[in-house]
C-alpha cells in the first residue's frame, strides 16, 4: 500500500486563477478526473488524498495552498491534473494533440509512472507527447515528495475534445490511476 496526493491544478471555474476554458473547461474536468483517480487508488488499497484547492486568492496563493496540502504527508508521488491550452484548433485538423507529463527530472517513480500514464492514454487514442522536464513550475519545485504534472489533453483542440467526450473522464482517470500504481 502506498500514499498518493492528487489534485486538480487550479481554482474552480469562474474564480480568480481558474484553469483554461474553451471547448473544455479545465477547472471542471480536472476536478472530475482527480476525484475519480483518488477513488480508484483507494479501491486498490492505497491511501489517496485530494489536495485540490478551491479558495485561492491568486494564482500564487492557489499554488502555495496546493503544495501545503501535499506537504502534510510523505507520499510515494504527488500528481497534479491539468488540461493544456494553446493548440487553437477549434475546428479540428484530424490530429489529436494529446497528453504530456511534466517533472523536474525524468527518473525513478516520476519516469516510470509518467511513461505508464502516457502508454495508457495512448491506448485510449491520445497522442503521446512525452515526458518533459522543467525547473520552472512552482508546484514541481515546492513539494517535498516526488511530483509529476499530467496535461491530459488540450482544451482548445476539437480533436482532443471529441476524443475526451468519447472516452470520458472515468476512463482517463483509470488510465492515470493504473499508470501511477503500475
């Protein structure tokens, strides 16, 4: 049995510091995915905590509060659920933009879980955009546990939207939960 911290990455829809919104609303969808991932991890016998924040006063405040919640306990992995933006393909070009994983270093549990999540999402039809490393994301630099950030798909891509709606958040959550635990 392992311990995991999972969260949706922004304030709720309509509040300051909410997620991207276009064809999909990130703040609505990441919360549904997060709750289902937590439920599935618990069903597998793990301890899973929902560290989503709904009362941030700014983007920086949301990030600080998420990290504070995650840092309350030792966990095998902290997972931030997001939906990407910036594809600007509202009509569709027959190309699914897909899923990517962010971490500070591609190693250990971050690499293993990230690759499993990407493989599972690819089985659902999402393009594997790979594991990407950065030192520039607050959440990844301020958690005491190993952490990854999952960009499920693009909110502003019609092909991603169509696939997301076809597959549904529960199958996406299952792909993530199974990827986390292996």
